[in-house]
C-alpha cells in the first residue's frame, strides 16, 4: 500500500455542501482504484499569503489516504478540471512517515526493505 496526503484549496465562496460533494467525488475516485480515505481535516477559510486568481482567501481541506495503485492521474485530472478548486497538491508520503501516522496499519515498512 502507498500512503498519500493531498491538500485542496477551494474557492472561498464555496458552501459546506459543495465541499462535502467535492470530498465525496475524491473518495469515489480513490475507492474506484482500490484505495481508502484514512483522515479528512477541514481547516476552513484561511487568508492567502498572496493573491491567487484575484482572490485573497480560500477553503482548505487536507486528506490522507492509502491505495494500491501508483497512477493518480485520474484524481489529478478531476481536481484540475474542477472550477471550485483554486489549487491542489498531492504527495506520496514516505513509508516511515505513513507508519508513524498510522496509515499503513500493521505493516512494517522496514520488513520490506530487509
């Protein structure tokens, strides 16, 4: 399993129901590829350090998930085409960090290396 962390910044004018709909779309995409959402952290509206697309604030959302697949292109495409998403960043967590956060379950990341 591979662990990922994704931050999504949505338009500040977005309603809570729209945020829930977007999370649902993301989770459907993840589960369609054999993955599972582990944590969802809604930070709410935050002010940007600098103006992005003539906006000064956005709604921040951080998701952690695990999946078998290495291909995240469909998820990236979903977020890139969404009008309400200002920015997004998807990173693969190192196995040691994923284990520290408890995302990999009982798997021992050092057992695979040795």
